[in-house]
C-alpha cells in the first residue's frame, strides 16, 4: 500500500497551527495536555459510538482508519491492464485459460468474479451476481466509515459535558483557591478536545474514508464491466475503449 501523503500533511498542519497559535499567544504547551479532559472526551465519545453501532460495524470502522493514510493500492490503470491481459488470453485459449489466475487474486471480489467467468456463467448472471455483492460491499463499508462521522457529532457535546463537570468541580471548591485552577483547566481543555477532535480528526477521517470507499466501488464496477465484456467475447480493443472512461 502507498501512503496518502496529503492526509499526513493535513493532520500535521492542523495540529501545528493550534500549537503554534498557543505559543504565539504566550501560552504553555503543557496547558493543552490534560489527561482528565482527554479521558472524558475520548472515552465518552467512544462509548456513544459503541452504543449506536453493531459490533462488526464498529470494529470494521476502526480497522478502516488505516485507509486514511494507506488506502488500497489498486488503481484504474492496473485494473484495466489486468482485464485487457485476461481478454487477450481468453481469445487465444478460451475462458479456461484464465483459471490459473483465480488463486492469484488477493481480493475476494475479484476472485469470485473470475471464478464465475471461468465457470461459464451467462454475462447477465455474472453482472447481477457481482452487482449484488458490490452493493453489499458499498453499504457495509459506508456504515463502517460513518462511525467516525458519528464520533465527530458526539465529540463536541461530550467536550461540553467535560466542561460542565470541570465547572462543577470549581464550584465545589470555591473555598479552596488551590483547587480552582485544575477544575477550570479541565473545563476549557475538554471543550478544546471535543471541538478540535471533531473538526480536525473525526469528521475529516469520515469524509476521507467515504471517498476511498467510493473509489473502491468505482474500481469494482469497472471490474464487473470488464468481466462481462470478456464473457461476451468482445474484442480487447473495444473493451479498452469502453473502460477508458473509468480512468478520468
């Protein structure tokens, strides 16, 4: 997998802007690091997301987080090259000539499609079967990506909850000035964590993941069109012309 450099740069720029701004105002970096506020906001947000999500969706959403920085490596150009190679082989040796390629496909979707093609499935049956699987793939992965969108929705509110808790602590200790600073720190830093986490991390991650899922759906749709064209015995040049639209 290749690194998505712009995601890394974007995250670093966002965090650096806040820290540098804090320094320019004469504030101490350490004042932004408050373990109690972090525990309240991150723990509360995680609990809320768990409550709304099925277990599999929640775990898949966590696993998908790596796609923000390391999206799947397949490109439209690679898929086109693979399909044209298969088309040429099938014209020379028939569909059974593609059978050795089945086990070499790491992607289960591609393996199933190629297996259906080799087994001689009718083009429309092949299309319907693969489109049904593609629809299920898209829905599941979008649901998983939305746990980060949900986190972005809950995080600011949990931050406000942390702020109220900090102020309650302040009110309980008005007679002891030495404890007021800690309570006020939790109150304001919890708000920063809630709003900052939502707008710098959770919501951008959700949108990036949905974009990655969209690209994967496009690649799989391209794959379906290519397999159906091969099943119909179309000329490789015609297949290439048809699939060029996916490279835009």
